[in-house]
C-alpha cells in the first residue's frame, strides 16, 4: 500500500509541475504544452484519431507477433546449436543497427502495400526479444539439468522441462521492451511510407500547423498504445517472476556459448559470420529485383567509394562524419546505461518512485522524435547536450527493463546472509544482486550498443546537423543512394564492433 501511495503522489506532483510549467510557458518558450492543453486538443481532434490509431495498432500488433515468433525460434536454435549464434551474430546486429531513416524508403519500394510497415515493426521487436530469450534459456540452475539427465533426459527434455520454463521471466521482460518498439517501428514506417492512415501519417500532416498540443497529443496516443502493451507484459512478468523465483542462487552456471572452438574451425566460423550478412544483403536485393541505381549491393557500395573519380571525396565526407559520431556514441551509450542502472537499482529499493516515472520513460520511448526534438533543442541547444539527451531517451529504456528483470529474479533468501552481517541497501545490492544478475547486465549492454549509435544519428539528423546522421539526411535530399547505403553499412559495422567489445568484456567478467 505504501508503494501505491508513493506512486500516486509522485505522479500527481509531476502532473502539477507540468501544468504550471506549460501554462506559464516556463519550458522552451511554450514548446511544452500543459496537460490540460493536450487534453483539450485531444478532445477537439477526437474524430480524427480513430482511423489512425486503428491503423497503427494493426501494424504494430501484426509486426509484434511476426517479430517475436521469429525471435523465440531463433533463440531456441541458438541455444540448441550454439554455432548458429556465432554465424548469425553479424545478421542479428545488422537487423538491430540498421537506421530506420535509411531503410524505410528502400522498404517502401521493395515491399508493396503494408509490407514495409509490417517489416519495420517486426524488425524493431526481433533483437530485444531474441536477446532476452537467449539469456533466459541459458541462465538456468545446472543442478536441475543434472536431475533431468539422471532420469535419462536428453537435450530435448532439458529444453522442454527446464530451459523453456526458466526462460519465461526473461522472455516477458523482452516483450516489455518489444511492445513499445513495435509501436515506434510502425510509426516510423508510417511517417516515411506515404501511407494515408496511422499515427505517423497523422503526425506528418500536423507538423506544419504550429500546434505543439496536437503533436504532443499524437505522441501521447502512441504512448498509451505502447503503455498498454508494456503493462500487459509487465503484469504477466511480475506473476511469472514471483512464481518461478529460485530459492537460492545456483552454485554454478551453465556454459553460455557451447564448446570452445579452436584452430581452423574457429577461423572459418568467424569468417562465415562476417560474410553471411553480405550474402543475405545481396540475396535480398536480387530477390526484390530493385534497380541497382537505388539498391546498392556490397559490390555497388565498394564501387561508389573507391572506383569513380568522386570516390575520394565520398570517402573523405564519410570518414569526417564518422569521426564526429563515434566519440559521442560511446559517451551516449555510457550515459544511457548509467541512467538505466540507477533506475533499476532505485526500483529495487523504492519501486513506487520508479513506477511513477515509468510513464515518462514510455513517453521518451514512443514519442516520435520529430515532435519531441524541437523541445529538446530549445532546452539543450544544438550541441552535444541535445545529442546526449536524445541518445539517452532511446537507449536507457530497454537496458532498464533488462536490468530490472535481472535484479527481480534474485532470490530474496539470498540476501539473508549478508543482512545477518549488517549489510543493507547498496552494499547488499553490490554483494548479492549484481553478481547474481550479471547475465542481464551484459544483455542490457548489448541492447544499448546499437541503440546508442541510432540515437546519435537521429539527433544529428534532426537537431545538430553533424555526423553520420546529417550526412544521411543530406544524401536523402540529393538522392545520393550510394552514400545512403555507405552510411548504413558504416553504422552497422560500428555497431558490430562495439557489440563485440561488450561480448569480450562479458567473457572476461564471467571467467572470473
């Protein structure tokens, strides 16, 4: 009951302060309307919303089902046959790291009808669910596995009776991230696809009206849809987590990546994992039958950057943009993970406060950045600060949900020993909860890496006019498809490199 009172009091306080700031134009010269203004605009435009809401819900729901089905099946395959995860690592990261602002025009051309919107919604949910499911399938008590094997059960029985059941909390934690991602993916696709209905299309048609209340109303409608999906997954996760929480921490951990590879086989698998994304890229373009002027193959990108006389200029612009983007990506990733970590720890100590802040977190996750960025620019300017703010807004949420899920799975009895010696609060968290939830900590880092680069590029595209995001935006305006594909390729390669750094750190930490 105390936590509910804390949540209600925090929410009421936030709404009152927001109302005062909006009515008096205290924030960004009126770019932040008050809640009452937003509600008036929602009521005024209520007749316009339903066709757009239904279109977005339909796209997000179908994409949610498709993306999560593929993610669950992929995670099962990766755990049963670990070598497939090594082979698919480049493809997995590429799917997550591809900038939506770059691929929407290509998807619209390649996929007729609703195909582009459904594809982007499905792609948006695949990686978080796949990552969470993989962690859940592997993070099991080896003693339970020993019991199953002692009764003659093989890997199929272990998967059915142990891994799948143990993975439910992690899976539901991934679905909490996937629900807002599906809505965001649907809106981004609607925004760039020229569709008539959908909240993204409605937002695009409202940008020129100088009506911040309407823009915020559209964003909050998207937040309400995402929040409903998040709430359903969170409710299921809380029930499953409490029902499946272990009594004690496992004495050891199951192997996380299968037998260790050495020699030529390891080199061959590594080479295949690097080449497979390019082979899939080539195959998809061949199947789509798109013009090589628009759809560049890997060879087409190479020719664009190195063969014509303008190649040197293209490489110089690309390198200069990368030098501007890369440092701030690392900084934004650290900031996003830091915010997620603090919120997760605070949530385990003061859950009422974090529950009250969750609506704000959902707003930052699902509010179309085209509507939110003008406010952030007026608050932070057009420098590094606004880039960090946008990067944190798109980075911390999936990392926070993953960390909170890991901390929530720590057995309560595990704290008894350290509490008997007087350890409370942060000390108990450091000695028990963080080591026990280490797989989730690194899963959060792997989720944050590609999104950090995406957040920086979005900030550069919408606000700062610098770096890879700005180069991509300029190239879209000039119809310079060679540079568009080059920027997309570089962004994926950078994400893969940063992801590999996180994997190396995880291996080093788990060996200790």
